């Protein structure tokens, strides 16, 4: 990690640590403090600061909106855990599990309000533009979450529908962070939009890699048990492509696995993973991820700044995809 990335990350953490969350009623604010203090790499606010720094902007002007984006991101995680009934978040009890669902809902609502407060700390001349971008992003993230929930009950989901879902649920927020930092720093509209597209493509590639790691990742290296998406019958890129490409015998195995006729989770994971390997989906998915990665860096290449100005952001994106950050 470069010294600039480390410095920006430290500043973001210090900003969040200094939020006035020692308030009454404690039952409302302690979960907020717990959620924001529960780790996280601060990638989204870091992107905002790096994008602004590319254009020589004052990162102090960007810090409030950057932190607001991070608060919003953590708010979505708090509510997602309720919807998914996820007991853990970053290795610790999720807020709804540590307290209860009602507390997680209400504390999440406070986090959403706090996010808007800090977004609004941007310079006055940029306020409407940044708030409009933030509101658009909030709506799209909610659309992505709804599509993800819809997929649970749909018999068939296309690859195009899946890519659009992860674009909305995962990619538009880092894209908005990049555009926010660039706009506050005075970047031309066209280049700020190129940074937005860069963020979208990086976000899609990141999620595709996440899907790959859930099946083929090393459990010790990445700190999570593999096969969770298979056990949960998640309609990931692998699921969609497997049903699209499978022959009759492979389809039989997939149907047996995903209609829960295989009761043993390890047996289910093994059977499905074997079909994925037969279809070479492990290789095809990495090729697909690389396509989005290539599109991302093509957007960055179109920005008319010296390569040295773009190096930190390029390195951050590559490290994200390689899971080195």
C-alpha cells in the first residue's frame, strides 16, 4: 500500500472516529458506532479522495462527502444483514444479531440521515450536483437489492440481468464516490463521467471475482468458507452460465443439487463445483472479469492527465481485483 493511500485511509478513519456518536438515547447511537467501528477497508471514500487528488483538489473539501458515502455504505450493510438474516459481519455479530432487528432498522435510519449531513458538507457551489448524484445512487442501490431478492424466486435469470443487478447493487456506489471527488476538485464533466464508468467496471469485475472466490478461493487466504453461494442456491454468474451451457447429465446434477435433493452441504458443493469445472466456468469467469477490468482501465486511459496523476487509482483498482487490499 502506497504512503498516500495509507495516509488517506488514516484520515478517513480519524474522521469517522471523531463523529459525535456519544448521544442519547444510547440504544440508538451505540449500534451506529459499533457498525462504523467494525473494520472495513474504506475503499469508497478512498476512491473519492484519490479522484479529487488526481486533479489537485483540496481533499479537505472532499472528506465530508467521502465519509457520507462510507456511512451510507455501512447503513446498507446493516439493513442487508436483517434481510439476509446474516449473523456475522466482518467476523463479528451483525447489529441485528447483537441487539435486535428493530434496533438495526432504526439505527440504520439514523445512519442514512448522518450520511446526508456529511454529503452536504461539500463546497456550496457543488451541493446540488453532489446531492443529485447521491440520491440517484441510493435509488439504484435499492433497485439492485430488490433485483437480488427477486432472483431468489425467479426460475430463470439471464447473464445480462445478473450483470445489471451487480452493477446497481455493488458498482454504482464506488462509481459515485469517484465522480464526487473529481467534480469537487473541478474535473471536466466528461472526465468525471469517465471516472464514474471506470468505477462501474471495476465494481462489476470485483463482484465477479467475489463469486469466483466463493467457489474456488483458498479458505485460509480469504478467511471465509467456500461454497456458501452454492449452499444458498444463489443465482450467481456461475449458476446462470452452468444451466445455460450444461448437457443433459450435468443438468440432472445441477437440478438435484439446487432443488435441495442433496441434503449434505459438502456433497452439494462438490457436485456443483465438479459441473462448473467440467464446463470450464472457472476459466471463463476470469476471462469475463478481465473484460470488465480492461474496460475500466480503458476509461482511465481516456482521462487527459499525466499517467503519474492516475497511478494511485490504477494501483488501487488492480490491488482490489487481486484481493491485495
